[in-house]
């Protein structure tokens, strides 16, 4: 009997086929990959009909057309079809798309079609799936359809408003926009934070030659942690009184502490832990986890469950008649075999998710074979680190808690006015921390023979001026945690959402996620226009809950869509200041900027030295406003052309009044040099011989009004000097490091690449990130390839006349619409290529390159990978 199994990834097809052949030798097995989604809603407004939610227009991707052509041919020759796409909503949807196409083409009328899923790629899991097939879960498919339709409606009904009203905004999104709002609101808190002075106070005490430090805890009834010392006068008064005081040990407090192991990983906690422990982005984590899953090392990676299976193992070498221990018991067996019995938890730990809307349809992310330790695997660096993280967390979850003794010394002045406290923590039993090396060191070592009432000598005091810090920005880990707490998004979408915010330039930053000016303006616009609709986190969480109800079969997807569509229409038809927001004739840029001035005034307009918001121009006292220009948003004056960055807080209104400031004449060009502020911050500038402005950018710690003539000349020369990094060997043309208006960039034959720029200015290629020029070894093969890759060079065209022309990708922005296109650049000519270039496989890319080049006799194209670079 001929059987076809369709999986999502080709990486696991060979392994699955071997399992099928050994478990079911009587069948003739063929395992093919569809490589994810093959079709999606057409990129047109009429792809969705609000009057008939079932009337959807689908469109195959370039890759999907090729994949389906092959699968249809194979489908004609089989008796059994197993749709074995991933065991989640997206996997269910892909299976539904495949079957819908096969049925439309009448390819499965005589084929037995079955849906199978496996949570891990092991022989036993694959065998169990084939033996327990089911139908496609239409409720899950309906939940997927509702999500896609909702996203499509927002994309085609809300995004056009953004294109008209918010310069450079690409799109809004059902999950993306509330997530961006969370990031922006944190930034607002930071901007409005007023630093408060405080003085931590610490003293050193002596007991029979042993010194230890203690923090000032209270002064009479004043709790120092809540009411710290505010200024130097207070500190001096305290120190004066302490010098005339004697001290004694008032109390020795001792108590035991227990630290419990955390549950095994679910998708979000794996992303958080990998970010904190390994420095991985969520996207990098998911890529490595996908490879571990496809390799059969871990269970399915997209899950919100934290339980571990208690079902018996019936795979080889076990059977249904003679089953092996369940995975949970196997973990406990491993601990019994490798650690003292005190390290195994007394009771089996059973974990249940506390996350709202948790489905727990799958178990936690765990190793498929717990006896395969990290040392027993051969993996690449990222996969090895992630596997060790997962393995440690899984084993630790069934180990005994760690135990500590916390000791606190309470020291008092003889009159009872001043009290100090010192603490230490001593490990009594490592428990699970023996595995993950999380045991803390003791804070300090106290003498063992300290007793209450004994006198102590104060040796010295230390203190320093500090200021309260603004709230920390979100890291990827803390943002994902916040998204999960708010109930927005699903485990499978967290990484995509965070990556999308960076790609659209709504946010940037590696360790901390910082909203861009565009992101903050966009969020303010959506809050003003759509109030508590889809931009509100509570609305998005409620929508996620409704979609979960659809997936559970408790609510129809038509009901959810009808409710959303009605609400969306109400917002699109509403009026603000008696103007319909959807009225292109009336609701223009000026009205939008007036709204944004009201919404953002407290954070975009300059403040005087007392912190008062100033809406008057510091030069001519005319009204200032948020404005939109070719390079983004800025605050400016229409009367005198004064400008500033919108979210710039380090410069007072009084400073603005003194700028621009004449510094003196440039010694070579003879033109005046000015200290000034541009839309990109503090700068110095002069006019070149070609009558063009040339700029110099001060260092971050330089105050613009302190810069003199000589320093300004240095800054201008530094910014405008050409620096040849190396000569490219094939063309014999230089690759040059230059400094432009927006920072450093690398230039080579019409190709350029931002280097030491903000992370928000990353290139479109997902393979190459921004880099620091000084960290590259330009004399090495790898260093030169890195730079050429960053410039998006694909290879070189060798002409018959021995001329060599670089071939690469050039990103262009045609017209005013915030839409970018990709061109294949060959010399001076450019040809538009598919925007999803980096998603195409190697064969598809080669085909397009050959079509553009149309090689003649004597010509050849050599890819960068095959080229010599040194």
C-alpha cells in the first residue's frame, strides 16, 4: 500500500521515513515537506467579504506553487494520505489548506485521508500517531481563519489611514499595536521621571578584630528604605551624631529559607530564560529550538503547557504489552541513578499553568530522552546551549528544593536612635541548584560567637550621592512576560511580533527595546483615534479569549468577526473635533498633527529649567508644533525654521535660545562654524567649498555650549574623513567607511550599509545585522566576507573584456509611500526582484539572477560564497 506523509519541514522527513519503514514495513512510504504555509489571503482588500465570511480569496506564494505542483503529482499515486503538519493551530490550518486544494483538484476522491500529529520526533511518537489518526479539527481551523480575517481587516481598513496621516508608518496590527503601546508607555514613564537625590549610608563595625559592614536601617521611627537621607547636610548631621554614640548588638535573627525549582519550560519561559542566560533574541531561540525538535532532541516547541507526560512509553524497545516508564518517571529514575537520594524530590512534582487562556494541549518543552545529557549530544553552538538549558530545567523540576540559613544582625546605638542591619545567607543544602549552579555566595561572614547585648565598635562610615533611576526599559524577556501577563498574543507569535516591531522600525535596541520616534508617534495617533479599541491591551486579551473559545468549539467564528467588524466600522466612521477620521478631504495632516500636539505635548515640547512645558519657540516666541519631514518627525517653528528632535530631553529651553552659536571661521574653507541643534541632536556645522552643509557630531557626554572652535574643527574633520577599509580583490575597487548625516556607513560601488548606527537602522536582510567597524579584521577572509555580505553583495559578474561588476541587492523607496522594493543591481542597471527574496531557496535565487544577467559567451557569474576575497 502506497502512503504519502506530508510534514512541514524537510529536515525531519528523512528521520520520520526511517521510523515509518521500521514500524510499518508492509507499507511503501513517501514523506514530503510542504515547507510551512503554501497559500494565504490575497494581498487585496476584497480578499475578505464582511457580508460572507466564508467567501475568502486565497493566493499561493511562489514557493507554494512549486511545492503544490510536486505534491499534487505524488498524490495521484497513493492510497493513503497522512497530513502530519505541526500539532498546533498553524499546523492544523496548513493541513486544511493542503486538503482543500487536493479536494478542489479532485485528487483524493479515492484516497484515505488522515490527520496525524506527534509531539516529538521519536519512533514511539510517530508510531503512536499513525496508529491513532483523526479528522482535521475544524474548530481549530475556524480559530485560525478568524485570526487571519481580523488581521486582514485591520491591515486594509486601518493601515490606509496610517499611510495618509503618519509619515513612514507601514501598518497597524491586532497584537503588534498593543505591544508597541506597552513599550511606548514605559518610555513615557521614563521621560516623565524626575530624579530624586538620596544618600545610601553604610558603616563598618568591629568585633574582636573582625570587621563587617551594615546599612543604616532607621532613625527613630523613620524607615530609611522608605525615607532615605535626602542631602549632604542630613548625612553630615547623622555622621556627627554617630561619632558621639556607642553601639551594641541588639538582636541576631536567624531563619531558614527554601528555594523551589521552576516548572519545565513552555514557549514563553524558554524565550525569557534564553534571553537572560544566553543573550538570545526570541527569534534566535525559536530557530534553534525548531532544529532541536526536528532532530528529535526535544518535544514540540510551541506550547503553553508545563506538565510532563505520565503516559507509559510504548516505543522501542518497549511495546503496548510491555510498556516502559512514562517520561516523568524516567526523569526521576535519572536523578536516582546519578545523584544521592536526598536530591530527588520527596513527592513527584506536578505543574499546572497559571497563564490566562492557557490551552495546555501539549506538554512542556523537554528532552525526548532524558538520559541523553548535554555532554552526549553533538550540536552546533546555539543548539547545544539551548539543549543544556532545557535539559537542566527539566531535570531540576523533579529535584529537591535548595535550603539556606539567613542571618540578620540588628545593631543599635545606645540611645536607640540609630539602627543598622547586616545580612548573610548560607547554603545548607544545594538541592536542584547543584545542577544549574544557581547557589548564591554568602553576603558576608559573621563571627560565630556573636551574642545579643555585646558592645560593638564603629570603625568608619561610607556614603555617596545617588539619584533615583527611571523605570527600566523592557528587555525581550520582560516584554514577552508582560505580553503573557496581559493575555496578548500566543506563544507561537511572541518572537514574530517582537521581530516585526524592529523590522518596521517602530522599535530598536538589543538588550533593551526602545520605541523609535515613529513608533511613539504612531502609538499616540492610534490611542487618539481608536481609543480603547484594538490598541488597548484589554481589548486584545478579550479577543484572544474569544478566539480560544472558537478553538474549543464554544463560539462560532462568524459571531466573533461580526462583533469586531461592527465595532471597527463605528470607529472608522466616528468624528474627532467634528471631522470624520475616514474623510480624506477634511482629516488631513494638519488636523492629525494638532491631535498629536495635544496627546504628546508633555513629552515632545522643550521644558525650562523648572520643568515647565514651553510651547513657544525659543528663538522668536511663535507657536511650535510637531511636524513631519522627509527624514521623520521633528518639533519646529514655521516662522523662523527652528527645529528639535521630538523626544529629546537633555536640552533645556534656555539652551535652545542660545543656539546656533558662532564659534569662528574654519581655517581652510573660511566659513563660519556654528554650534547648533538639528533634528538629529547637537551638532557643529559649516559650509563646504561646494556650498553644502558639512556636520560634526559631538560625543554623548559633551555639552553643546562648551564646544570651542578647535574641538568643532576636529569633529567636522572626523565626520567627513574617508577611511579605506580594504580593496575588494575581484574588482580592485575600495570599500570605504564614510560618515554621513545619519552616522557611519560603508560604501562600495553604489552599495552602502549603515555600520555604527542605532539598531533601528538594521538592513532588510535577516542574515546580516549592523556592526561596529572597529571590531572587524579586514585582512581576514571572514572579515571581508562579513562586510560584503552586509553590503548585500551576492557575487560578481566577470565580463569577457575582464571587467568585473559586483552584483547585489539594492533597497529602494519609490515615491512618497512608505513602501520599499528590492532591486538586483548590476553596474548602473537595476531590476526589481521579489520582496521576499531572502525567503526564497537557493535554486529560486539562482534562477532569478540568471534571468536578469542573461549571460553571454565568455561571461560568468560567481557567487560570493564561491569567490576569492583575499
